[in-house]
């Protein structure tokens, strides 16, 4: 599923028809940040076990730690190799 704003992720993920294997997010989203999104997901009892993969252009020292501490399970810095991204997605979806 693709959404246009971080604000609609939680309501979009709640219907039973949505498979809840992985949330792939950018940190810089319209209206809310990916870190806010991660916080909302991890605080929701129905969604808290969904892994969050953050793909971002942030690359400063300490950003990965900040993003992981913010609730994201894996951090991939852009520009990312497609193989790296696919391996991360497969790791979470296959489990």
C-alpha cells in the first residue's frame, strides 16, 4: 500500500485486509516526519510489532542511532543500492 502522507498511515493500516509485514518510510514526509510515524506505530497495540524500515538522505554522524532509537528497525541511507533495499525488505517480509 502507498499513502500520500504520514498522517494516514495508522488509519490505513488498521483494516483487516492490509497485510502488516513491513512499513517502509522516508524520514522527511509531508505533514509529519518518519520519526513521528514510527512513534505512532510503536505506541499502537495493533501495529507495534510491524517492523519499520527507514530510507533517508540523512547521513550525518548520529542520525542512524537517532532513527533507530526513534522506533525504526532498520536504516538505509540514500542513495541506496536496490539490492540492499530488496534484501532488507525480504528479511522482514519472509519472517
